[in-house]
C-alpha cells in the first residue's frame, strides 16, 4: 500500500509528523507533583492530538489539569516537584520527553510557543517590549540588536498595535490589557511556530477586547496554518474558533468531540452540566444552573469515576470502576467520527 | 528628570541645615572644653584661656557660633580650623579622605561582588545544601562583632599564615588595605547576600521567568538578563546607601589596622572635644551621603522603568 503525498496549493504548506501522523500527539500522559502532603495527581493519562491548521480546545475547571498538560508539552514544568512518571508527547513523531534539555529548548519558542493568561505578569516589567520581542530573533536566529528591533516593530504591526514604531521602546505597564495580550501573541508568533498553546489567553480581558483578541488569534492561525491548543474554561470563546474539544476533569479527558457535536449532544454528564450552566437569555429570571459540589481534591481523587460525587446519574458502578475513554456511536451503532466519552452511561446521556 | 534632580538638590538644603545644627548642638552639649584640653595637665591663667576662647569664637552663644560656622562654609568654603594644630579642617580631611576612599571602594567592590554572587547562588538553589551553607555563613558574619572578626582575621591570615599584611603602613598600597577592606565589608556582604538571595528566590517563581523559559532562551540568558535585572533592584538600593556609610569611615577597623582615615580623625576630634573639626568633618560626610542617596534614587529609575520621576 502506498501513501500518496498530496502536494497542494494550500498556503504555507506544513508537513505533518515524519510518520505522517498528527503534528502533536499526547499519549497516556501522567503528571504528578510530589508535595509535603502527598502526591498530587494532576494529569492521569491524557491523550489528544492536534494537526496543522487545527484548533483543539481544552476545556475544564480550574485544577482539571489542562494547564499542567500544556506546561508538560512546553517543558516548562518545575521538575521537581513535578514528575512525569509515564506517557509520551510526540511532536512531529518524535517523543519530546526523551529529548535532551538543549533539543527541547530549541523547540520552545521556535516550533511550539505559548501564550499566557496574564500578560502583565508574564512580560518582564523592566525590559521594553521591543527588547522582549526582539529577543526571539536574537536568540533563535542570531540577528543583531538593530535587525531584531526592526522585526519587533513588524511583529507589533502584525498584531495591529497602533503606532508600533513609536511604542516599541515602551514597557509592558505602559500598554492596556488588550495591547499587552497582543504583545504576548506577537511574541508567540515571532518565529512562525508550528504549534501555539494559548493558556486562557482572554481570561484577564474584558468582553469586547476578548473578542478582538480571539479573532486576531484565529486569523493569524489560519494565515500561518498553525496548530492551536486553546485552553479555556469559557465555552463561549470555544464555539467560534475551535475545531474539536477535549473536556478535562480531575486530570483526565472525559469527553472528546468535534465542536458543534459537543454543543448539540454532550455524551458526558459533566459536559452537559457545563453547557447547562451557560446563562441563557431565554431563561431570564430563572435560577442559574450550577454543577453541585466542588472539583475533587487531587490528593484524594474519588474512587471510580472522579466525577461521581457530583454526578446526577451516578450508580454503584461509578464509585468502583474507572470508565475508559470509549468511542461514542449512534443509536444504531454507526460511528460518530472524533467522538469519545469516559462515562459508564454515555448512551443514556447522549441519546437521552 | 531634570526637575526631579533640582527638587532633590533643593531638598538637601533643609536636611543639610538640620543635620549640621543637630551635630553642632550635640557637640556643644558634651562636657569638656577644647581650649582647656590644649593645655592638658599644665596650669594656665584664666586670661589666656579667655583669649583663646575668644579667638575661636567659643565665648559666643551657641546659635551665633553655628551661624558663623555656616556663614564660613557657604561664603568661603571654610569648614573651620582644628584647634589642636591650627590647620583648616578641609586640609585635615583632605589627608584622611583619600585613605578612606580607597578603603571604602575596595570594601565596596568586595561586598558587591562576593555578596551578589553568594546571594544569586543561594537564591537559585533555595532550600538546598549550598543555600543552607551560605545562610549559615552570612549569619555568622552578621552576628560576630567587627572588632572580634578584625582581630581573628588579623591573627590568622596576617600573623599566623603571613598571607596578608597585619597593619597598614602605606595607605596607597591596595595589598595592605585588602585585609581591613574584607573586615569592613563582611557585615554588609552578608546583608547583600541575604537580600539578593531572597530577591532571586522570589523572582524565580515569577510569571515572566516562565515566559522567558517558554521562549526557548538559554538558561544563561534567562538568569543573567531576566532574573538579575529584576532581582538586583533592591540590592542596588542597599549598596548605594551602604557606600555612603562606608565613606564615613570605620572607627574600629581603622583602629585595628592602624589606618589614618576619616573614622580615626572623627574619633580623635570627639576625644579632644573639638566641635568645629567634628562638625566640619561630619558636614562633608553628610554631603557625600546625600549625593550617594540621590544617585541611588536616580539609578533606581534607570533599573525599574515603572518608577518615573516627574
């Protein structure tokens, strides 16, 4: 059997992994933190993949392990206390966890870059934004200080910061929140990486600016045909930009689906709860829905399905047996591509 | 910036008047008399003493004396005369100050370099063995009094081992000044190390450090540029004021190592109750200190762009 390599006229062709697989593939990733109180199991066997030009949204409450997974991919976890006991993170077919520190450093920023949540604290307060942007070119491409500054101005223009040339020597605190987040985006885009991980890029911004920043990010992603992992707890943000969604709970993926399928027919009670808790205009005056209880303590994850203490559908089996992430099918058994759920009662949940 | 500097310079005037007046009054309040001190045990007639007192203006009310003294400084840059030798205070200070300046700069370099290096090493390894050792060592330096440390180092390194000179015969020779400079620097060195350790350990957890690593910068650059630029801001403040303090001389250290610097001269004038000499000396030191702190404040704005002086 031969694979036909399609040489298409798609702008900026980005090849997938050397083995023809996805751009990034996370396989059975576990991350734990060894603290004085015990072992915190932050990520417990996460699997997901992203292709070039694709947007994966990772959804979940605080403490569900979505950021930790991202930091493990970036290789910016503090180890110790963090530890990766098992799992693989394959970037273009190569496992990054077995690479040397120097190889990983060269991937960071150049091939995979990250946008952080709070741009004010994530930018260095005592260095000008031009310097911080230019640093990417100076370190990775060996450009001179002057060339790097020219490129920094271009980048700032690229993310639509007005009067870029005049503002290149300004410091982060002199910019507004939205502009600062644009600078973070510019920094992540600087070397046109294959994959961008955006960790709650709009959480610290007000709603109108959120939309602008998301639009910009989506536009640039399309243009450069990059893979994007969008970490968020905001379902509204996800619907417009994501191709597929992974919902995380207590360090596991509980449901995976193409974006619109998930909104239409969730297959996991947790996802359903999340969707129900979005305030709706036509339910004005009624009480807002909330998922009962609190996210689990990661030091003592409940036995069985981690969601069972909060789940309205929980049965005895949920308290004893951990549900695997299984493919979800139609009522007649026909395949639903890209869908999977980790619930003993997914059939009841999706088919009602 | 210019306006800020002008304002700060103007602010120096009341500080200057206040400190000099305070010193003047304190010296005046001390028991004893410089003119009587001149004669020691020898007997003399009250008329001679009265004549001498009149010559130095010591018979006038204290505030008038102060007024005359300030007038001399402002109009003729005249800081008064030393009564024992009859030489101008500026001349005496001119001899003592270069010695102290050399000693202070050497001590300052030792303090800054070793202090920051120890602090950064400890901060980067906070909680590990190296950190504990450095913390213990600096605690030792802080808690041992200068004269104990001075004599110990002198005995061990100069007399027993013979590596360094035990006392200073030529104050222009930096080799001889090395040991006293180490003693002088020791306590401040410990403070600098601890201050930079805390600052480094704290900034290490900052979000922008995570960003710097995520940018794929080499560790050298992450630490050297992103971490140090932020961590050294409080250290620079401390170093600046400490430089001012070092310029004031070190009575104990100078005594142990036989150095004739500002500290010794001040000690001499106190024992001889020579108000004018003392006030003259201290006035110049106050000026040095004020200028040092102004420079630190300006440097602060250079290091931290969030601080703007208007």
